[in-house]
C-alpha cells in the first residue's frame, strides 16, 4: 500500500510524534507559568501600592 509507513520506520515516526508532543506541551506549560508569575508580581505590586 502506498502512503503507509511500515517496518521499523513506523516506530521512529511514533517516537518522533510523542517527542514533539512532549516538547511542545512543555513549552506551552513553561510559557503559561511565566505569564502567571509575571501577572502575580504585577498584582502584588498594585496591592502594595494601595496600602
């Protein structure tokens, strides 16, 4: 069949797909965490300014 990955190549493809998924998910989590930490610092600074 054409267009079908067969043999050992299919496992390399699966491993690459999982690796890319893990890498991109980690990147999104890191970016979100950094944005949250920045927002918390800004919020804390505003609260200190009110007192």
